[in-house]
């Protein structure tokens, strides 16, 4: 069993008085809690039917009501609270001793169901009483009227809130969970002691099977990222930046082959099951995808997309998720957040959509955020606002961040380290200040020169990196940048340079580094 089966609660920076909680994300406990919950409900409905003096048709109707709720996927007391119970610490209200799973099911399930659904017993018995009073004994009419009455009862929006209050009255238990006036959220907590490196990538290779052959997208990449640090991954299109991010999160397609080690908090991602990897998404790692114009679902309201991760990933109910969604929208500087929840993506500008994507990504307070070209298709002013917002959120949420971009200017003021990629290779890797003060790789210099400057005279031709990327399906000798490098020498074409360290954590892949004899 992975060490990622334990989850602990960490408050967001703007939630000061949050109750501590313990969350269990073990899939076997989740399934057990769900099955026991459903069994309790079936028993409870039978008891209700007996006490209501109903016949078989009404007992069937009770089970039908449960089936309707499950299939409709509503915020029902059944699966909603089963999901939350596996994500809660439930204690006795007097002694504050934690309850076992069976105690939890009985005290917070059976008792609450019997009392909380006393109204249901009256509702399903009412049609029988009415029809008997007027002398109608038609079984089909009775069944139809009962189904309609039960369905109407089950659709009452306040039913869950009423039942939640009943639970606290009858069960004598207390749930230590997210308050509506705070923004606390669980994060993955490893049983291992926290290492200095939050993310460790060693010798990562990623290739894709294509009709043209094996396409090598990432080649022998090694990265270290500590808690709270930010890393900029820079390179032109096709350099492997996005593939690196997706490989780290486990989002590669089935055609991909990955070798090398990726460790998150000291644990190998490759040794986790698919369920455990999914448990990391949102709470451990999150991603802002590249194009805000297409990343959001066009047929779903913003509120539904924003609250989905809160209800599905950390078990919040709809009310708590909505409260938190509004607070997040305020934090990313969206005016009228309540009204924004009701809008569709097509009603928003590109900048607003990107802010929504950021709010979704940080909603579960991840420890690591991947921002894949977060300023794509945005004008310069909005780009600056989005980058500043990401920097603020990273510090407030105490997140690590990997910022993927093609623009060295973007990462200059927003990252602690920079990794420059070319044709799948990491050709330079250094602290941000060191890289700009003493860059070693000619490709890094070419990227920097290609950035437009305000002082450039009108009509001046902007510098470009001549040529194109090498064929990724072929293993050619020498440096991958040799055919485009203005400083190329014979050795560059004959032998691939290793990744060297200048002794100050400044790594580069070049036989003749800048400043060291071109």
C-alpha cells in the first residue's frame, strides 16, 4: 500500500480559524464505507415502510426512491455523506474519542436516517391514507401517486441541510470538517519524513510510438525542485516542455513510453497505482492547461466546473463548495463572483477564462502547480496581470510551481530556477539570476536575443534562430543545436556534449560554453 493513503488538512492562507481534520483516501475504506452506507439505507427504508404500515408496492417505491437518487447523482444524504465520512474524522461529542467505521455507520447512518427521514415515512404513507379515505383501491394509481409524491419530496433543495442538522441532534457525534466560513482543504501527506526535494526527476526519457518511428520527446532530463520553489521551463515549440509536465503528473497517453525516475516527496510515481496517481491530482499536483479558450467545458456553467473538484476530490458538499468557489473567484480578482458562477465560458474574455482556470487549479490547495503556457492568446497587459497573480498565489498557498513558456522574459521575474529545453534535451539549468548573468548555452542566448525590445529602432529586423528542430525520430550524433548554432565547431557535430556543472549549480550541455572559449 502506498504512503499516499493518508491525507491531512492544511488551511489556505486566508482561512485562519480552521478546525483540524484527518482525511482517509484509501480506496478500500471508501468502498467499504459506501457499501455499508447503502446497506444501512435499505434497512432504514424497510423499517420506515413497516412503521408506516405500507404494503409491498410502497416498500418497492422506497427502494425505487433510493435508486433514483443514486442514478441521478444528486447531492443525496446516501452517497454524499458516505463520501464525506470517509474523508472526515468523526468523534464522540462528549468524550471526543474517535469512532470506528462501524460505529460511524450506525450512529451517524442508521439513527440519522430513521429520524432524518421520518418525513419520508409520512410522505409515502400519505397517498395510501388519502386513497383509502376516498374509497379508491386502484393499485396502479396508488403506486403512481406515491412515486410522484416521493420524487417531489426528494427534490426539496433544503432536504440535505435539514438532515445534516438532524444528524447532530440525534447521533451525539461531532464531525471535524471544513467550516463554511473558512477555506481549508486536504493535501496529500506522505508517511515518509519530508525531504528537501519535493520533486525529483532523474534521467527522464519519454518517447511516442508513431508511424514514422519512435519519436523521442524528452531525453535524459534531471530536475530538483524544493518546497515553495518555482521553476521556469523554457524552449520553443516542440522542445518537450509540455511532455515533461504531463509525464510528471502521469497524464501521458497510452502510446507513450517513459523511463527514468520521478519522485514526489520521496516516493516513486511509477510505483503508485492509477487510483493513487489520481488521488494526487488536484490535492498534490494541479495543472493550468495551455489554452484558456478551449480548456473549459463550453456547455457547463462556471460554478459547476469550479465546484466539481471540491465535491469530487475532497468531499465537500454543494453548499461548502459554492462558498469556497466564491471566495476563490474573489481571490483571483473576478468581479461579481456570485454572478460568475452562473455564466458559461463563451460569455467570458480570454483573461477571465484564464483566471477561472487558475481558480480551479488552486481550489484544492495543491503542493505543486504546473502552469503550461498560462499567458497564451492573452494581450501583454493581461499577461502581466496573470503572471503577477500566479506569483502571489504561489507564495500565499506555499506552493511549488513549474512555469512552462517559450519566453525567457516571462520567467525572468517569476521563477527561482530556469531549465532551458531544446529538442527534448535540457541544455541549461541554473538559478534564474545565474542564468541571466552568465548564460553558457548558445541556444539560451539566441532565445534571449529574439525577445523584442522597446528601444529597438523601427524597421530593424528582429533576431531569429535560423533553421529548425532536428527530426525527433532520428538519433543523430553531436549536439542537437549544432546545425543552428553560430559558434559550431567540428566536435559539436561529432559528439553529443554531456551535462556539465560549473560548480555553482549551473548546468549546461555545450562543448564550448559562452564565456569559456567559443
